[in-house]
């Protein structure tokens, strides 16, 4: 079983940009929606993602928080494009920037389209209690806030959030 231990944070400013050493455009969508997950009808999200020249089918368990089961399978890009056309909800478009900080890789996602203006940073850890240095540009942790999950953003994008929701 594949286990993902990931924490997610808001990004407070652009001072991370000079440290970004790679950027990958991404398009992704979901074959199930947030309602199916919230009702308990499905216990995993099913995502298709095109990342640069690569494509993946991904399944992620429903748990809220930093630890989830995750299964990621490479698929032909042509298949991914066809699957994106079958997705429910909106499509997520973003640029993923890779930033090294104090020995850890941070993935800074800069959202586009209906989610433009949202920038989050994620770090994958080897253990839930692993210690890591917080970059100065890191803001509030949003790991446990479901509206920041990509599945939720596909259903209710950042453009529809109230000003209060945008602050945390």
C-alpha cells in the first residue's frame, strides 16, 4: 500500500520564486465529485492529471489530514486527454514550482483559471512527526481544511470563496 504524508500551507508572498528550480504546467480533473465523497458513496478520489509531457491516473483515500493512501499510475497522454473530457466538476489548471529549502522539496502550486490567486505549498514527509524548517514565505497551515483540496477546488473554485474563506 502506498502512503502519502503531506502537509499543505498558504504562501504569503513571492519570495520563493528565485529559489524555484523547475516548473511544470498541470491540468487535472476528477472522475468522481465532492458530493460522492462527502456522502460516503465513494471512499477515494479518482483523478487524471497531465503534468508536462506525462500523464497519470491517481486514486487517493478520503481521509482528512496529512496521511492518506495514494496510488499513482502512468497512462498514455492521449488517454489522459480523453479522460479529462469525462471529468465532473471543473478542471484544475496550475503551475507546480519545485523549491528546495533546508533539505526538503516544496511543491508550490500556483493556480490558474477559476482558482487564480490561490498559491499553496506542499511538503511530503517520511513520517507524520518529521521535523522540517519553515521557509519565511510559508503562511498558515491548511492541511486539515477540506476546501483547499484539489477535489474541492474543482467543485467550488477559489473565485467563489468569500473574503473570509480566502484568509484561512
